[in-house]
C-alpha cells in the first residue's frame, strides 16, 4: 500500500536498538452526534474502548480518539455511513509508524512530552500529543520479542518531517 514516505525512506529503518516501520492497514474515522457508542460498536462488531484505550478483536482495532470519535483499523475497505455514524476513510490521510526495540522509549522521549516509561503507559493505551511540534497519536502495542512497541499516527503531510526527526534522533541514540 502506498504511503506518504514512499520515495523518501526505505522501510524499515533499522538502528542499533530500535526500528521504524510502516503498517499498512485501512483506517476509518467513525463519529456522530447521538448514541454514537452503541452505533459504532454495532458497526465495528466489537466493544467500545474506554477513554484513552484501544479495543482489539482479531486483526481489527477500535481506537478512542475523543468524545464520540473513534478510529477503526481493519482490512475492510467498504465501510459507509450508517444510522448517524459517519465513516471517513483515513487510510491515505494518516501514516502509521511502528517503533520497536530496546531504545523505542528513548527515541520517542526525544520529542514526545508524555511519560511513556514502563508502568506509566499501559499496553492498549492511546495518547494524543505531539512529537517535535507535529501532532500525533501514540498507541502502546504489546511487546515484540520482549521489546516495547509503539505505534505513532501522523497526518500524511507531516510524515516526512516526522521521519526526518525520528531517523536523525535514532542515529544518535548509541
């Protein structure tokens, strides 16, 4: 799947103790005005996550994005507005980065003003913030080979700038 980093970076980018890659799932913004939670749960086929968390079912995730707003990452490409819930395809509007490895926290800490230390940012939690003044959503994924993994979502127009910052920062970690 094409993404905003094609032609700019070979992926994955691998450093001494951290790697940065792109995930290629479809992303849908689901929002509405009335009884949104029940309608989104029916549309997604899974429970609504608690505020600041993610619900996972199989290879799909429902991510809390604010009051009456969720993101669904899925292989489905055919969602439509339904019963007052508006489904907006964000697949090509956001770049989804995976940051994995022993230095994942150290790398993100270079520009992220959140406490993501072990025990402070739970697996399945999502925070909306910024890295180096670029708006991002950060999800704490389960560990991969006993190493922490974070997913960082960034608007397509800022993906290259964020990757420039991350790759320059990662190169100076060790």
